[in-house]
C-alpha cells in the first residue's frame, strides 16, 4: 500500500498515489487528506479530469499497438470510466458528506473547546471554592475549639490557617479578609484563655482557705509527731519543728498539700500553663506576666477582711483569715516551683510582706477587745501555727515576731490582772487562822503545792492537825505555780523571745507578790487583834521562804540560754521587810497592852504600910505575858517569840522604872519601895520560870535600881567601884534621882508615917493632879 499522502506534496503526486491504490479503502484514505486540504478543494476535479485525459491518451497509444488488447482495454476503460464517473459521483457525494461532517466536526470541536474551557474554569473554581471552604472550615473550627475551651488547639489551628491555608488562597478576597481577622482571633483566644485563667484564679482563691486549713492540719500532725519523737528519744527534744533534723525525720512522709485524695483537694495548674504557653506563642509573655501579677495583687487585697473578730472562742475569723493567707501564699510558692521565671521572688515576697502587715494591723487593732487570757493564748496558738506552716514553705516569718511579742505583752497583762484579782480575793477572804488539815491526802496536796518543810515527818503526824500558815498561803502558792505555767505556755511552738519571757515573768511575779500579797498583808497589820497579826507574820515568813525557793526555781527554769547571774525577786526583801513590820506591830500591840496594865498600877509612893503581896497589875501582866505566849503567839517561831518576850520585858521594865521617875513623884517612902520590890521580885520569878537566861538580862537594870532604892547604904552607888560591882546596870542620873526621892520619902515617913495629904498627893499624881 502506498504511503500516506502528506498535505504538502504536489497535487499530481497525490493523484498518482490515488491511482495506484489497490483498494477502495486505500483510495479513500488517500483521497480524504487531499480533500481536506483547502489548497486542492477547487482544482481536485480538474486535476482528476486532466489525469484522466492523460491516461486516455496513454491508453490510446497503447491501444494503437495492441488493438485487441486496446478494445479490451477500451471496454475495461469504459468500465473503469463508468466506475470513475460513479466514483466521482461518490467522491462528490462523499466530499459533500465530508464537508458537512467537517463543518459538524468543526462545530463540535469548537463546542468541545468551549466545553473544555468552561470545564477548566469550573475545575479551577471548584478547586478555589474547596480551598476557600477549607479555610472557612478551619476558621470555624477555631471558634468551635474556643467554645470547647481548647485554646491551644485553636491557636495551633489559627497558626496553620495563617501559615499554610491562607497562602493557598492568597489571590482571593477571602484570604485578605481572614488575614485581617487573625489579630482579632488571636485577641479572642487570648481573652478566652484569660477568662479561663481568671476562673481558675477565682477557684483557687475560693479554695485558698481550705488549702490553708489542710496545711495547718498537716503542720499540727507534724508537730504531734515531732513531740512524740522527743518523748521517745530525748535527743530529739532540742530540735524544733521545721529544723533540719525534723525535716530529715519526716522525709518519708509524702503528704502533698496541693493534691491529696484524703483531703479531697486537687490544685491543677493546667489553665495557668496553657495561658503561659498561649501568650508565649502570641509573643505576649511580658504582658501576661504583668496581668497575672496585677490579678494576684487584686486577689491579695480581697483576702483581707475589713476587720477581724477576736472574741470568738473558736477563733473562727482569725483562723479563716490566716488560712486564706496561707493558701494564697502556698499557691504562689507552688507557682514559682512549677514555672520558670514566671513569678519573681521579689514579687512573691512583696505580696507576702503585704499580707503579713495587713494581718498584723487587723489583729493589733482588734487586740484591745480581748480581755480573756485563755482566748489570747488560743489566738497566739493560731498565729504560731500559721508561722510554722509558712516557714515550712520557705517564707520569712520574722515580721510576725513583733506581733507575737505584742500578744505576749497583752497576755502577760491579762494574766497578771487575773491573778492579781485572785490574789486579792484570797488575801481578802482569808480567815487568818492556822490551816486545819483533816486527812493525809489533804496534807499531801497542801505540802505538794506549797513551799513548806514540815517540822515532823508525815508518818509522825496525827489527823486532824493544823499547819502554821493560814489557808491563803497554799492558795497563793497554787496561783503562783499556775501563773508560772501559764506564762511558760506562751513560749511553746514559735515564740523565741525567751529573755522577754524571763524578764516579764520575774517582773510580773514581783509585782503580784509585792503589791497584791505583801502590801495587802501589810495593810492588814493595822488590826488590833494580836492573833491576826501573828498569823500575818507567820504567813509573811512562809512567803519569804517561798520567794527564795521561787528564785531558785526561776533560775533553773530560765529559758534564755544567754542569761547569767542569779534571779533576784524584790518580793523576797519586801516580805522580809514586811515581816519586820509585823514583828514591830506585835511588839507595839504587846507593849501597848503592857502600858495599859502598868497604867493601872496604884503605888502609894508615900505609903507607910508595907505591902507583901504583888500588885494586881503585876499579876495581870505576868498572866498576860504567859497567856499570849502560850496561845496567841504560840504559832510563831521560837526566835520571834523570844524577841517578843525580850522586847516586852524590856518595855515592861522600862515602864515600871518610869513610874518612879515621873515628875509627879517627888518622894518615895521605904514602904513604897518595899511594895515595888515585891512586884519586881514577882516579875523576876515569872521570868526565871521561862528558863531563858537572856530574858533575865532585861530585868537587871530594874532589879538593881529597885535594890538601890531599898538599900540602907546608898553611898555605895556614888563609889565607882561599888557601883560597878552592885549597880552596873543602873543609870547614873536615874539612880541619883531615885536615891534622892527615897531619901526624901524616908525623911517624911519618919516625921509622919501616915499623912493623908501625902497619900492623896501620891494618888493625885497618878491621875494627873499635883498637890505638894
């Protein structure tokens, strides 16, 4: 089969190839390209005719040589021509058909091209629409994530939208619109995460008090555990709570205050971390840090109430405030430990200092309303528990020490006032009688609380019995011990001002003993009842002993390790001085009674009748001294009783001697001297019966003076040697006066032994009259 006719070949070559085709299909295949070629559309028929004529001439030429063959060929040619004509007709028809087909094909091709263009546009629009829909879908998804509180996922989706999807639709208007909305969406995400963070902050603020309560409870558990260790092993006694040793001993304890199932508390920091990460992604870390700090400062201010009620027995208001502060501060510490450079130490310390100062101000302002020392001790315990808890979390609690010091001063004042009232009531209501004891149990209780060393052993006592002091002494001893114990109660836990405790204790105890006990007893010395004075003196003596024991006790119990020197209570000297005052008061009362008795003496100094019986006043005087020593003054120590006897006899002797030296007594008769000697002898015999040689020395001057008055050889008194031997105790002046009075009296008696006017004058002088 000839090769395919190319459109650019010569028309004759094309016709030649057509003529050489061996089949109709080949002919058609050769003819179709030529017919399609516009160059041959008009000359194809002409060319075929020309080609046909040439072929006829060639056939005629050939036929001339071969006629028969020519005829045959002519016939064949005619047939061929007929076929050619038919073929031409067919070709023409085919040409028309092809022309029509070509037109239809051109229309279809144009339609196809148009369809392809539309389809391409549709495809491109579809792709653009899908890309824009993806962008919109992702934008809507961001808002859906915000609604679901998935802020970080929303931020990631927004970043993906901005960096990837918007670039794909960058040539469309929607890209520009969404691009402009990205900052607003970022702001929306930031606001949403801040809303969630504020909700979280509100929740942790609401749970701060419970968190602080749990922390306080855990501190109390640790304190109990530490005390138990100290009781079981003395080596732990010197280690306080939060000391290194205590922390090591408790290192196996895994109690988590922030996340504890038992306490049903769980503080999650997820919202904070999410907010930090989102703002870091947004490039607003500094802004977020600042806003968070402002929010926490605002919450700090909300924690502090306008005032606190300290009168609640359960310390509810105070506990709530301190627990809230503790929970807030614990959250701050936990935030610092769980984040990196988010919360600065200086900011946290500033918040802590502000909270402490606010709490101190509120408590200090409300402190004047507290008038109960037990309640104040509870307040101090809550403050100390707060300090112990916060010290465990690494906070400096030194600013609270001044508050503890203020509480201690208030506590000591209230305690002092309460015990002052107690002491005053004890002293006022005491019966000032030796204390009766009815049983050995009662005796043991009294001896246990009192600083008292019995003269007899416990087994030697028989009950009922009496103790030398009155009931006020053991009651005061009980109060003193209670005062010491309650003062030292304040030193538990965290109060480190041991020197202040020691000084305050000594000062307050001194004031109580001096003003409420000692001074009250001294005020009662104005009593006219010697028995009451004696009992006061006995009590004072025991209080002096108690003060000495207290000084030793305070020295041993001294809590300050730096204090040196002994403890000296001024009350010891005050009781010693008061005891002297009481002794003097007893001397005064006894001497006053002696003066009263001696004033009843009725000596007739000019009497001429000798009297051999002791005077009634002398008998009363001896009876009084005997009775008071064996009853009223029986409870006094022997030393004091000896002093009273000594002073009483000295006073009596001086008073009797003063009777003879009175200016109203001008003369003394021998009979009066004899009566005086009888009374002095009676007094001397009474003193000798006391078996105390020292007491007899008090009568030496009186005895020697009366002996001098009764001697017949008074000149011996004026002889120094004789006077020193016989009358060494006699005063020179008094002796000379009395010798002269006796001499004058003897002269008068010799002249008129019974002279009424002289007797009247003597009695008159006794009552203040002067008739010479």
